[in-house]
C-alpha cells in the first residue's frame, strides 16, 4: 500500500511481571540479541511496566524490583545499551499518549476477539481492568511510536501484532496519510512457543502458580537440572524424525528447547539422540541448559548488586528513545488536529 520508506527498525518489549523464564529467553530475548548484533536494524527494547499492572496492581517495590531485574536480564542475555536503546516504558510518556489516540482508532469488537484478553480475563470479564482490555492498543503504540518495521516476539503475540497492523492501516486510511508503517512480525526458530514443563499443551509462563512448570533465568544450576529431570515426558524413546513427535507434546517441547539452546534444528537433535530414553536425554539437556543459562543468572546477580547503575542505563535509554518518540507523537497530533502549545 505504501510508497513511504521507513528506517529498518526493531522494537520489542517484555513485561516486568515476575522473573524471566526460559520461554521469554528463547522466544524473544535470544532473537533480540541476534537482531542487535546483525546490525541491519536499529534495535529498541523496552521493559513494559505500564503493561505489567494490567492483570493486577503490583506492590510498588515489587514492580520497581522486577523492572530493574528485567533490565539486568536483558543486559546479561547480551543486549548492549550502547548498541540498542534499552529503556522503561513509563519513562517515555509518548507511549501512553499515542495509546490514547489508538484507543479511539481500535474498535471494541477487535479487542474483544483477542485470545489473550479472553484467557486472562477468564469467566469474570466484568471484574477485569479496562487496562487489560486496552492492552493491545498500548502495545500498538509501543511499536508505532517508533515507526518500527519489525517486531520479534513469541508465537503468543501474533494476534496482537495483527491488531497493530489493523490499527496502523485504519489510522492511515481514515486520515488519508501513509504515516504509520505496517509492521512485520518476526516469529522464527525452534522455540517460538516454549511449553510448560509439567504440561506440554500449555505455554510456559512467568505467572504460573507452580515454579516446577518453568525455568527461571535466576535459577541456579541445581534448580535447572532438577526441573529438567522432573519434567513430564512419556516412556517411548526419542524418534528418528520430527514426525515421530506428533501427539507427544512433552517430548516435542524438550526436543525444541534443546534445539533452540544448541542453535540447531529439532531434526539435528533427533539425529544425535534417536533411540535414547528420556532419562538419558534429560541429562544431556540439563547439561546444555546449565551451560547456556548459568552465566546469564550469574551476570544478572552481579548487575542487581548495583541498582543505581541500572537506573542510570534506563534514564539514558529513555532520553535516546524520546529523541524518536517526541517528533512522531507531535506529527500524529498534527494529523489528528490537536492544537500545538
Ligand atoms: N512460553 C513462551 N515461549 C516463547 N515465547 C514466549 N514469550 C513469553 N512466553 C513465551 C515471549 O516473551 C516476550 C515477552 O512476553 P511478556 O512477558 O511481555 O508477556 P507474556 O507473553 O504474557 O509472557 P508470560 O511469561 O506468559 O507472562 P505473564 O505470565 O505475566 O503473562 C513476548 O515476545 C512473548 O511472545
């Protein structure tokens, strides 16, 4: 539709809604680092604290701790705050300001069809917050206030990205402009949906009440190995081909995790381990996971010992972010017809 050329720019965010999981790492962060290091894009990564209060109002100290810990996680995983813009959402007010405009662009029907809304609001939607309902409009603002062209995310965010595209297209159409890009999702790799270690049909999630269901990036080597040993599996050996994982969600999950951690395909994992029983495969997976994750956890602890340095990094990141967001919000206001002060 568009003739306008947009700067190749990546935006993505993670909620400081609890400790980071292996799902966040493999589904999102690992790709954030690759896209930063490839150098074909400007990369912008965000702690989305405004999103983190949509499901429940968190005690203030807990939210501050989670936000700093998430920042430590980004850096420990390989995000360089000099190469990427790394910042906290509420420190860049244009996100919330553009979200208001998008609340007026998005339709109630669009929002009501979001599966995350249905899952998180559950049976008692009347008691859910208005913020939870409007979450995807804020997410669209997070992305479009940078004119981001690419958004790396896990599979669960696909529908929200389609809504972001719908909001951009409706705004452009209604105001007869080519102002917002139609953003491309980047959902790739063996672990776009890391599953719960105790139930391979459910997503691994940081808010699951049971800690056994996930690996946290703050887990030490013993905890990682123990959770993998106790992960649910089936009695059959590993098959020779990926098709043999059909109908075996727990087995498939462990193979995918191995593949993503080792940067190989699931078939390459089976080439190495076909015929092995899970007792044996889990030992190999635990060694690999400890090898890859323990250095991240150690680095996070080191960074968390200096919270003032984290705050300084986030403050600088917010300044750099605002160099992009202030003009884009002003242009949006001009298009909409808001008076300049
Ligand atoms: N299990 C997962 N597999 C692959 N990717 C995942 N992501 C989350 N879980 C998995 C990706 O991580 C990024 C940040 O997610 P988020 O924290 O903003 O929200 P979420 O998707 O709602 O993650 P959680 O862990 O399930 O959080 P809670 O429990 O607070 O709702 C996104 O790119 C997401 O796709």
